[in-house]
C-alpha cells in the first residue's frame, strides 16, 4: 500500500509539472531568463487555480462542484420548485436555502453554496423525494444527492473551504495585510495537510450523518465498506494535490516571508543584540534568502551576489533593524464613537444618518518592514540610500515593488458591469468614466450626505434650468444657486465655503422669498387678474431662478400695491 501511494504521488507530481510547463509557458520562459524573478501574479488567482487543479485531479471532486451548480439552477429558474422547497423548509423549521451558481472564477461561491446545502440538506432531499415521480429533473438531482460520495465530499469541503475563504478574503483586503498573510498562508496549508491523516471537524461526523439520512427514509447509494475505502484513498489524493498545488502557486511566499521577518523592527522587541545574532529562525530566513538571490540569473551569467557578501551585509543590517525596534509611527485609525448621540428624525435624510458614529483617532504603532525600507531608501536616507549594502538594497527594492494581489484593479471591471447594465447600454464614454470615478473614488453615501456634497449636487442640478419640481430649502443653497445662474456654460466654478452666519442669512432670504411668492399669488387670486395683466416677478427677472435680494420688504408691504410689488 505504501508503494502504491508513493507511485500515485510520483504520477501526480509528474502530471502537475507537465501541466505547469504547458499552461504557464511564459512564466517558465522568464524564469529561465532570470532565476531571481518573484512571479508577480495575483495570489488570489493562484489560490483559485490551485483549487481547480486539485479538483481536476480527482474526477468525482470536479463532478461534485458540477452537481452543486445543477442544484442551484434547478431551483433558481423555477418559481414553483422554489416555493415548494420553501414550504418544506418551513415545515421542518430549517434555514431557507439561498444559493448562487458556483464557479471556480468566483471562489467564495463554493463556500457559500456548500454551507447553504448542508444547512438545508434534509429539506432538499425531502422535497426531491416527494416530487421525483412527477418531475424527471428532481429524480436526477435526488439520485446525485443521495450518494455516499456526495455526502462525504460535502463534509470534506466544509472542512477545507472555510480555510480557503479566510485566505481569499485576506488577499482581497484593501490593502492586503502583508504581515498577517506571511503567517496565515503557511498555517492554512499546514492545517490542510494535517487533514490527510486526521479527519476534520465535519468529516468526523460522516458516519452519524449517513445514519441520520437513512433514518429519514432515504437510501444512500455506495454505502459499503469497499466504497468507503476507495473514497478515503481518493480523499487523501485530493488533499495531497491541493497542498502540493498551493505550495507550487505560493512558491515565492517563503522568500517574501523571510525578508519580512528579517526587516521588521517590531519583531525585534524584547530581545538583545546577542539573542538576535544567535536566533535560529533568522538564520533559517537568511538561508532562504541566500538560496534565492545568490544563484546565477541564467546559465551564461555569474551570480550577482555571493553568500559571503550577503552574510557580511546582514551583520550591519541586522543591527540597523534592531536599533529601530522601539520606534513608533502615528497613524489615523477609524474607531466607533460611543459618545455620539442617537440620530433624531430631523437628522435622517433619505434614510441616511446625518450624524457619524465613528471618529478618527491618532494611534501609535510599531514599525513594520515597509517602514524600515522607506527609512533606508527614501528621501531621508540621502543620495547614498543604503548603497554601501548593494545586496540588501536590491532585496529591499524587490520586496517593496512586488504586489501580492490584483483584486483592487479588478474591482473596476466588476463595478463597470454594475454601472453599464443592459438598460444603460447607451452611456457615453465620458459619462461612464465619470460614474466609475465617483463609484470607485468618491465618498460613501453616508459621507455624501454628512459632508454637504448632496446639497451642492442638488443645487447645481436645479440651477441648470428652470425645473417644475424643486426640493425643500434644506436641500438647496440659494446663495450658491444665484452664483451659478450668473455663470456662462462651460466655465469652471469653485463652490464657496459659507460660514454659519452666511448660511443662516441665506435660509432667512429663502424663507422671505417663499412667503413673498405665496402672498403675491394669494392677492392676485383674490383680486382677480385681467387678461392683459402680467404676473408680478422680482426685479432679477433675467435669471432662470428669480430669487429676491436680501433687502426684500415684508410680504404685507410688498403686496399692498402693484407698484410696490414691482419695485420690490
């Protein structure tokens, strides 16, 4: 049995290397041109590719994900089936099944779907069992689900996918937390590797889960000792392939992790310089760095650095990092504000709270590797910029420019799809770019209200032309509107920043204008207008939005006679 396992592992390794040569030819070619390259590929994509390659190595694992997609479409495209399933779930008092169509290009959907299916598995089986005689599709899905391999794979994925989701969300964070990633990625790979011999939390319940399904009246296929042994072998092969694929995809992680630990002053706290010199972990990190950077870039070129030179430089760099161990930096951190009052009804604008319950505080934090590199290579370092240590200068530059995720730029394409829908397919390029800039770089809806951007935008919108409907005075800055009315189209304008007294004055002028207009209309209606009479307008009738001046008379005096009304 051990010989057969070794033979399978050799075959899988050969297949993986062959696949790597065929699918990533450009990467292999560039690696042959320069052995120092740290491949800058999105690590989130690497994770998805590693999971897909591992699933492809075991046929039923790939089939399992296809069955999940078929199950989602089975209920998504039929309202009748969805209603019947909901009634079954309500009768069993289980969670309502909310599924999406899973895909390897959207890795987080696998975790969502497997969790939803496991929470509502008995309800789904009950509904399919009741309708399989009248619905051929239900009979086919029921046959796939009531299978020992499906149940075992579902529990296996519930052990694996949450770990992969943690890593995926960490890679998608904005910006990625590199110091956490250096520790989390190897730990997750090690935890998946431990599942090969010791079962996970969910997979330990496989036998009790099968018995519980059988107690509900469902006959589970392939529930024999022989099938159990065959599947257990396939499970181990899948986990081995997943671990090997993750290590292949994250092969540059040990080098970056070693540089991170060597150049982070925060990790040197509480240690003397003598302890640092004899630290075993730092010695292993130095060996990792030397193995990567002290090799020849190509077969025809000599190595850039010698191991002796790297070790000599490390004696000085280590001391420089140790000297900065107690230094701190001041960063802004957004925290909850417990002293913020509860919002009143007047503070709710369009359902958004005007009062912000968070505050920005100054926090002192210890220095990271990026801070040490910025201090050593930045403007403060002068023209030399660590030039006396060319080996570590080269390594620090590599560490500073290597990115670990392209999720930030790929969010642009996802946002573009949300903005330019089928109903908005005629958007011009200029409008589309402006909407993308607002969506990606603009303020949040809450900040849009609290910082006064909504009031400025509405004021500008209603100043473009005379519109029939106008919002109330709390949404319009009348002083700003009068300034915008006097501008010519195509000219630029800076929004003025009014003081509180000026804003109160503008509100008072607006109130006078509204009351004057109402009283004027009442007088005209009561007196009866002749056919040749003209409506009374303010003096500033050239503007599209006639707003009286601040020296406006009271409504009673302005409506006493037509002459006084016209003069006002």
